[in-house]
C-alpha cells in the first residue's frame, strides 16, 4: 500500500509496480531496506531512481533494481 500511495504520482508509478512484482522475492534484509527506503523523501527517491542523483550506498543495489524494473515496463 505504501508503495502505491506516495507523495508524488511518479513514485506511485515506479514503486507500485515494483512492489507488486518483486516484494515477494526480496529477502528479509532486503525487505527491511525497502521499508527504510519508503521513509525517504519522494523527490530524493525520484532523483535516485531516475539517475539524477546518487543514492546512499546502502540503497544503491535496491535503487538499481527498482530503476531496472521501471525501465523494463
């Protein structure tokens, strides 16, 4: 639900489909990291996923996975 109800529509359209398709395959640690990622500011998230800014190192693999999923649609 938190993936589909973000502050900006762009993040709804990026995180919602990712959550629907990939959350079941994430490990417990990855799910905890995803939960922490959802606490971040939507504008920062959008910049990270779109490649406009580099995410914190802890988020880098997860953000890359989200960006790849968004690009595959």
